[in-house]
C-alpha cells in the first residue's frame, strides 16, 4: 500500500459542448490526489466530483488503459500525452507532477481531428487513410503459400515490426506545427513496404494513402522531427524517408 501524500492540483480543462460550439478552459481544484494514480484515474476522480455536484462530467477518450489502443489522446501542458516520453496518457502517473501544480488539459488541435466534445476528437480520418491502402492481397484459391514459408530478411522483419507498433493515437499530428500525419502514414506504408507480402499493391498504396491524408486536411511535412519526439511508440523519421522513396518510385513507374 502506498504511503504517498495526496497532491493538491489546479486543472484547466477544455470544455466544449460540440464541434460547432466555441470551447473554453474551465478551472477545477482537486485535493488529495495520489501520486500513484494514473492521469486518467485523476480525471475519473474529477468526474466523480462533478457528478456528485450534479455537473456534467468531462468527456475524454480511453479504452485499454495500457498503451495499446491509442485512444487516450490528450494534450497536457502543451505536450501530446504529457511530459513523459514513449508513453501514452494512460501510462502517465501523477508522480510526474508536483504538489500545487496547475495542469492544462486540452484535446488534439488539428483541422482533420475536429472536437466532438470536451477532450474527445474525431480521429476517423486515420481510419479512412488506412482504408485507402492499409491492406494486402492474398491468393486464397487453394494454392496459398504459408506466410511463414516466405523468407524475410531479419533487418526488414524488425523494421516492419517496429513500424507496425504505431497505435494510431495521433500524437504526431498534435505535435506538428503543420498538423502533418506523415509519421502515421509512413508507419502504415512501411509495415507493408518492407515485406514481400506488401509488394502487390505497393505503388497504389503509397499514392492512395498520401492522397487521402491530403484530402483529410493534414498538412505537409517540414522535417522538424517533433512527431518522432512525441510518438509514444518511438516510430522513427526513417519511415517518412522510406515513404518519400516509395512515393517517388511509384510516380516514376506510372
Ligand atoms: S506514428 Fe506514433 S504518434 Fe503517430 S499515430 Fe502512430 S503511434 Fe501515434
Ligand atoms: S487508453 Fe488505450 S492507449 Fe491509452
């Protein structure tokens, strides 16, 4: 059992009724928050208090609470997923803050991620980018080759796996001054581009996914690297370089 002393916190939380309304920061005071509680548990405590007072709880997205689903997308003190590195908001603990701190909690800010309510944004643009090319074709006519029987170089397998760890959280977009989705798109392209199974649609994939990202309103990449720093899964900028090479090759082939 923890003997840690509870923290006193001032929260400045973005409240917004819906996509059309103008939002604003509301101030809430919390007493006796355990440093061992997670950031989302701290928001649960806030909401319990609001419900007890008959007020509307703060809407925020969450599901797995263990860094897998990518839904807990919060902008905390001006940083996607808060002050930690290589963690999502649900993996952030209150011991990362100090007793007496003021903490700003806002939704992702990007035209392509409109606010639905309070801290919840619509990230379905990422789904549509995936639909545009995030798949492979497999011949299932009866002569299907076992995927495990197709040799893949160790280095390529490792890099494809690393790219596939992207959880689609959108922190890369939130961190980017252009709201570019390049790190996300490049991870989704790389996980196929590095494997033999991904070659059938390779040229169409890169062109269709990049086109979809542009149509969704994500901005261009200007190589600041902010996305890589804030990515909870450590997705490397090398993926953006690979995406650009794939795009050039696809353009020259047409
Ligand atoms: S690249 Fe990183 S920051 Fe961007 S969506 Fe994937 S996991 Fe999140
Ligand atoms: S709630 Fe699933 S990654 Fe945070």
